[in-house]
């Protein structure tokens, strides 16, 4: 295997509670993520879990991916156009099944990766795991600390998108 740089949509966010309360975690996360697109958090003694609302994934995910691929690639490839067309009207369960099959590089589910300040950016000083729908993945890489670069790239996405799920955007290293 290798380590890859990827951009994706945080379908599920799992926060390790460590020394933080539920309220403190939500306060930190809501600075960068619109909590309205996620269901009410579930929690146990160790973790707080946020799951994106199904209707947001169904209505906005494919539009968001299409928009981001257009920005990143300047011209969407025929393969990506075909993918977008195939996914446009699928319901949540169909989208998740398709992502789990990993037929396309630019639409696949990657589960349980860690996102902390040194390899990604969601919220400061939290240990976060996420299941993400990857819409862009590139090359085997080895990096050290890129939080500032990832924050910059994520902020570019936020600034250039009107899509309501834009705050679910994740840029990270996986593998």
C-alpha cells in the first residue's frame, strides 16, 4: 500500500473525546463545519459521532463533486462526466454501495482514517476519524506537517462553493 493525498466529503466524523465535553467538541467543530448537514451527534464514553444527513448526501454530494472536479481539473474528463451522469439520481444507499465498490478513482469510500492537525484540517486540537467519500486522490506521498496548506486548500473550496455540504470537505493523507 502507500500513502495518498486526497480530497473528499466527510460522510461520518468520529471525534475522540479525550479531555473534552460534548459541548466543547461541538463548539470547536462548528467553527469549520456546518453542523446542520449532520444528524444530532451520537456518543459513548470515548467518542462523539456525526453522520451526514442522508438528504444532503443525495441532493448535494454529486453536484459538489462535479463542481470540485471542474475546478481542480479545469475540464472534466469523459470518465468523470460518465461517473457524474451515472450517480446523479441515485439514492443514499445506492451512492454508498457504489462508493464502497471503488469502481472509480474519483468516487470511493475510505473508512476510519485519522485526521489530526499534522496531517489534515477539520478542527484544532481534536483527534478525529472520518469516513470520507473521496472525489480526488493523487499519488503515493510521504509528508510531515501540512495543516496550513490543507487549511488553505479547504478554505479555497469553501470560498468557491455555494453548495450546502461544502463544510464537509476534507483534505488529508490516507493510507
